[in-house]
C-alpha cells in the first residue's frame, strides 16, 4: 500500500485554542463506524442516548451502533437554591463563592495545556494517585475489561459503501480494534460473507502500521464518503433497482478520512481511494485533498469539489472554534483561494452547508441547506430545492430541526409553533414532528421573504401540514431512521422505547402507519437502513441492561405483513460478558424538590437485602437533551454488578427523556433542577434502604462531571465516593477555554449578570467549603489531549482542593491520561486502565471498614 509520510509541526500552547466537536461525552465504548457512512436522511435523533459514535472510557455501555445525532447526520460542513438533608454544608459554603470576578486566580498557569509546569503537575499527580490507589492494570477488573474490549466475539457493525463488481453483492466496511490491532484496522467484506458463521475480511487500512510508519499515535475518527450519486467514476457493475433511477448503485470510490493525533477532536483530513486502497497523494497526478490538524468539516459536492469549513486564517473561525465560512474547494487549487459560498457571524457557533439527495424517492429533489448556528440550539436556515434555485430563508422557529424525505420536509418542533406563524389550522406543541410538502413550503418561505401579504396568504393556503408524532405527558419523540420506502420512528414512553413503522404513500404521498411496537419496553433498539437509496433492508440491533447486543437483518417491507415479523435473520450476538443470571432491572421514581417525578433504572441482584449495606453507584448526565437508557452494561457488569453492587441510572432534567421541555426546564438559571433531581434520586435510594450515604457513590463525565462536581460541593454528606470525569468545573472561565463559548445557550454567559445571578451557584470550583473538616473520597480524571473540555477544569479543582484541604480529611485523587481526547483514552488498554481505576476506587471507598 502506497503511503505518504506525515510529519507534524511543533506544537505550541493549547491554552486558548478552541476545539471541534460538540460537548456531549457520549455513552459508547467503541466507534463502530463514522456517522458519515450513512446518508443524511437515514438516521436522525432527538434527545437520544447516543448522538454520535465516539469513544469514551467512563461509560458503562458496550458496543452498539446508535442512531446518530441530527446535527452530524446532516453531513454538515462545520462544521431555587435551598437546603436539603443531603446538602447541609452547601448553604454554609455559599460565602466561599465570590460573586465578583476573580482577576487573580492563582491556578491559571494550569490552563497552559502542554507547558512544563502543567505536565509536571499531571505527572506528579498520576504517580501519587497510583501510589495511593494502586495500579489498576494489576487488578482482575482490568484484565476482564480489557478482554471484553478486545474480544473477537464483539459484533462487527458495518456500513455499506456500494456494491461489488460483477456479483452485485453489498460491500460492507468495519473499523475493528483488538489485541493485535490496538489502534485498529479498517476492513471490508460482502453481505454474503457477513451472514456466514466465519466472515472473511480484507484489510483496507492498517492504522497500527500507519502510526508506526509515520510515528504518530493515530486515532480513527471516521470518514465522509463521496456519494455514488455525485461520482461519475462510480463503478456501475450492479444495476439500480429502477432503470429510471438517477442513483448509480455502483461503488463508493473515494472517502475523506479523519485521523486524530492522540484522540483529540482536531483531525487531519486525508483523501483515500477505495479502489486502489491507498491515500490520494496531494502532490500526485490525482491531487488528493489533504489538510493538516484542525477543526475541519468537509463533504464532497462532486468528485472534484468539496464544501469545506476550515481554519484558513483570520476570520475563518467562530469564537466557539467552529468554521465560520463555507468554501467550494476545487481539486488542485489552494484552499485559501477557494471562493466563500456561505458565511456566518464570528459570534455564531458554526456555519454549515449540506444537502439531502432525495432524488431516488418519488417527488424528491436535491435539497441543499445552509445553516447559521447562532447558538448551540438555535439556527437560521436557508434552503433550495435544486441548484438553479435561489436559497430562501426558512420560516421556522430558530430551534426547529429540518430534514427531508422524498417530497416532504420534516420539521421537529422544539417550542409551540403557533398557527399564525405556520399558517396551519392548529398549534403544534413542543416536541412534535410534522411534515409538509417541501416545494409548497419553500414557495411559502419565498413569499414571506418578499413580503407581499396577498402572495403570502395564497402560498400559505396551499400548505397541508401532517403530524407524524405529537407528545403526551409521558411520551417523547426520540428520532427516526429510514429505508427506501419506510420511516422508522423511535419514541419513549416513561423512558421505555417503542418503534413505529411508517410507509411512504403511493406516488410519494403521505406516510401511513403500518406497524410497530404496541408498548414500551426496557430495552434499546437501533435500526439503520443498509442502503436507503435502494433497499428496505435494515440492521436492527437490540440490547438491554442485562441482555447482550443482538444484530438482526430486517426488512421494513415485511412490517405490514400478517404477523408483522420484519426480522429476516438473526446474524450475530454478543455472548454474555458477565454473569447476569441473578440480576433484575426495575424502574422507580423519586420526587424532586419542586414535586417533579424523576425516573431512574436500578439493576441489582434479585431479592437484595434492603438494609443499606449495598454498594450503590448512581450515574447521571442531565444536559444537552441527551437521554440515558437501557444498553448492555458490560463494564458495569464486570466491575460492579458481579461483585454484588447496585447500579442506578437517573433520568434527570436537562436530558431529553421527556422531550425538549425536559431539557429546557433545566437551562441556565434553572440548572439547579438537574442537581436537585440527582440528589432526590440519591435520597430515595437511601430512604428505600438500598444504601446509606457511606455505601453510595456517584459518577459522571463531561457535563456529567459538572453534575458530580456539584454533588461534591452541594451534597457531600450524601455520598461515600465521587468520580468526576473530563469535567467542567470553573463556570466563570469555561467560555474562554476551548469550545466552551458554544455552550452558553446551555449554561449562561459569565461575562454578564448571569455570573452573579446564578452561574456562580453551580460553579464547583468557586464553592469549595474550606471550613469543612471532611469531604467524601473523590477521584478526578481527564486527558491532556482533550481539546473539547479543557483539562484545566480538573487540574485547577484538584490543586485548589489539595491546597485548601491540607491537614483535613479531604481524600482527593487525580489522574490525567496523556492521550485520549474527550473520551479519555486512545485505545483499549487505556480504556481498561481508566475504567478499572474508577471502579476499583469507588468499590474500595464504599466497602472499607
């Protein structure tokens, strides 16, 4: 295989550099394949459990492909305070939180990511941590977790990249890590072979060999394919299902690979030829696309043109660290010379341009969308139906999500959409999914843009809105997947999942409900169209907290048949990775301080004694409309449940379990609701005699690290151990560090009155109570290479705790992995190490005499 050696420039301080990627720390152990392996309309989510495939070490869950986040699946270019029994010292600590700006933070030096002083601090802290807690790689937990992460029995989830010459068999690609390939190999097979007991794989790219040759610790970050419908060179050895279809079935011939140095969000973009199975040399005859490390977002517009957002110099990036401009970059030219085709404001979160190719469905078109994300949740959209049309501003609320299926535009409503604005006959409530004829709606938007009231009323009279989902008090929309003729809708009913199947009508007409689940179940189901342009076949992956993942080949076309059994064949199953035979799963509800019922799932041994002696781990997230829910808990099972522990997952406000309103009820000045909910669940466990504060631990990462950081300062007497992973903790400076500015829609703006009015109240860094003689045992972990949430949050918190706690019973431990990015680990060994460190710490803290 021909390779181009890549040499890195010298690195400088990352202190004020912004990061790419969104804020969520996503709950998946493995990156199965890139979100870009799917077509834009095949997978869409809202408030989902896993909005994007990425790697993390603190999540309890095993490998499973999930419906990807709406933002990623667009193929973008971007780019109240009162005391409670468990928070008695929090009120007294309020005086420790200065409402005034702190100009003289003595720990600012730790924001210099790679300075000698910062690295020395991290190295010394790591050594101290292992000396006191022990080396987790010496534990049985480490060995078993690593074996599970590298097991050959894992399900190799795949994505289709075309059809094989001659045979017409589907070509399926998979990224795989194991003990022989810790960094991973990208490999391919056919559908025929994939269905057999012994799948035959062909290696396409060996990342371990590439890393060794180029002397770079590469981490796989996925790929963006050149759509077959845009590629004149696509091999058409297999005939399309319809001779009139404009879509060549053929092969995907090129992809844009994203490779990260040490797991950071910032990636190197390198074009790869799937026919020659080699990188396309930028200086060769084919003039391959290539860019150095950066916050680049790119997709193909044609074989020789990219729509790209990248750091091209002054003014090209937003203050949040995302691309501010979109360029059309032609092969063989300099990106700096590429014309700007769309741009946003510097204060926007990002600027994007993408398309939905719906020409394979009757009445569909090539819809192109431009988006200015003016905050994390609000966007201004412009769209057109064909390239010769003009872009028009969409007349939708700023927090509406937009997608397409055939002739229809789908709109997810995140705030009540009044009839006076939509010209509908009714108001669509928050959390609804509605659809309308795309051409008619674009004509309506054009009329509103032009401002002629007569034409606006005439265009509005032609709109016929239809409802796919409308929420109730207990149900919420959770996303959808597509096949060629079907839309598979996911909904939650009290956090229990259901699937509903809708078939597109004759002639591309309205959707018709043809089948689905009768009620919700405590399980996870992920449906992914194998080739939504050509087929109604889809992958269906199911699992639960105690039942391993199972992958089925399914056919949406069979859903309406008598019996409604759409599963064609059970393909692969993950074996039991731990003994769950004596476990049970139950859902309970706690009552939060304001009377709101908060659901939580509890996994435990059957018939446990309710005497308060059970080591109990409470996990939560509570932010960014991300839902938690059932998935096979591999590491929890190995590290906690088999030992007799109880595992609890809290569905607190700030998440998406009950739709946008569940999330919006805990934004900014109402963030305390998330923390009150989490405390309420902990107190309910204690009141139920499942555990006592001495036998209760909590754990969370990223936004969940902010959650558990607040448990340390708000409810220290409720917990016997706390793990705070890759956290935000300094809420006065978070917006100045890396990608923090993009999260102000979630938390607030510290440079305004938000700081004194509410932000300082839940800034753990500013609420340490130095009058306390005792805090629970706490472990903070982060990664030097985390370029999303700055490692200084954890570093500064630890240093401050150590300094203020000198001579007191404040057992504080800190470990900083030198690789790993926001996921905290770059490979399976690092994942097993960090996982074992966390669980062993908590178990010992709760079970010591």
